[in-house]
C-alpha cells in the first residue's frame, strides 16, 4: 500500500506540490509568529530565574488597558523620593533596592541600580566580552551584547542618554536573555543622567525570610494607594498577559492559513479519488477491504504532511532570522523552541489527516462495478 501511495504522489506531481504548498504556508506562518511569543517567554523565564523567587517588585499603579503602543514603548511613572524612603522602613524588609528604568530605542532598556545589589537584579554573574561592569564610583555604562551591536559601540565609545554623553565601560558576553538588551549603570550616576534624585521606576524588596513576602506585599497594598506590589509569580502572570495579544494574533493568522490549507487538501485529495475511480474499483473488485482503501488515501496524506511540515519548519528558521535582524533590529527575541517545532509539525500532520478523511470516505464508498464500467 505504501508503494501504491508513493507511485500515485509521484505520478501527480503538480497536485502533490499544491497540497504540500498549503501545508507549508500554514505551518510557516504559525511557527514564524509563534516564535516571537516563544522567545519572549523563554527570555522572561531565563531572566526571572536569576532573580530570587521571594523578591517583591514595587511600581506605581498603572492600567495596562490605557497604555497605547507596543509594550516596549511603555513608561511607568516614577516613585517619589518619599515613597522610596517609606519602603526602606517596611518591617520585614532585608534589602530595598531602587531601580531607574528607561526605554531606549524601542526594544532596549536603561537600568540604573546600585552595583552592590546586582544579585537581586539578577546581573551579578554577567561575564564581559570587553571591559567590565562599572562600580558605584564610575560614570559610565555596561552594554548588553545586542545593545552594543545595535548602537555599534565599543568600550571607550560614548552613547547619548537623555541628551547626555555617556561612556561605555563594558560589553557583556552574548547569551544572557533580556540582559542582552540592557544598558546598566550605577544608580547614583543614573540619578544625574536622568535628573531623578532619590526617585525610582521600580523598587525591588528582598524580605528577611520568604514567610514575609505576602505580609510585605499586603502592607504596601494597604498603606500605599498609589503603589502596586508584585511577587515573582505576579510578574510572570503580567508578562503572560502582555503577550496574549500577540498569541491571539498568531492564532488568528494560523487559523486562517489552516482553513485555506484544509480546503486545498480536501479539494486535491477529493480530485485524486475521482481521478482514480477505476483503479480503486479494480482494487475493491479483487478483494481489497474498505480499510485497505482508506489506508492508502491516508498514507498519501501522511507522506505529504510529514514532508511539507518538515520543509515548513526549515523555511521558518529563515523567516525567524529575518524577523530578528530586520523587524527587531538585530535582536534574538524570536526563537523556535523544541516545543514549538514539534507542535507545529504535529499540527501539520493532524490537519492533513483530518482534511483527508472525507476524500478517504468517498473512496471507500465507490461502487466497484460502476467505477470499472464508467472509469
């Protein structure tokens, strides 16, 4: 039966190519767009794993529904100096670390943090390609690998932040997730660069013990009307919410592409059955069982789907590279994870098999005598 299936596919190359093309387009669209969500999720997971699970993040309250533009363009209001000082006096807090954060160039971010508190920020173990991490006494920045590439900067060069010239003191090695996009500087120097004495975009709190996490979070919620406190679990949930729009868009485009592919598969496989009415009739006349006929049709669909899905996966790597280098400015945000790859190929196979069930049913119902007589 496999031999029959291969010969039929080879004998109708155009029909086979058209069937496979629909699958390739659908799977390529799903993988290429899904790679952005997968990459963001992987980046967040990698970055948050470097931060303590008991860390509490405090920011000004904000309503995501009222924010316009892409998430990379959002800027949360800063906490005042009085609010930062009040957080320092919270009961149960071991360390209170203010961070000044500013969006830079769309995808990159400038973070000013005390260099003695890089561990709570998750940047204590960064290794450097050039130069080194600035100390609290330095007036300069360390660039993530991708940030350095986008800016075309090397150690000793100057970049412009808030209309001020800032020296590059170090460039981090590649492969640190979201830290590849970060521009790091000492907190005191960040105050000078952004004219924000005592203020912070975010405050990270390390409790004396993990048992204090909920207590500190509830205290902030009750005593500070203008502040929002999140645990690591809350932060991950918010990140997931931020990527939901992209996921919905991916599902929508994937659904439309899948619908077009499914219709194409049904038409071509149905046409194949009609073209082979005489052959199928003879097979039934000499004793072929219904399941044998169905098996042949589905084997053809399986062969086309596996080859087309794997081809689509290969093409998707090209498009993901294009997304990273053209649309995302040389970053490596979009990635094809093993789960995405296996899921896409499996989806392509399942979609093709399901779309071939009706043509296979038509083949099973063919009357052998009529088929041999009329051809």
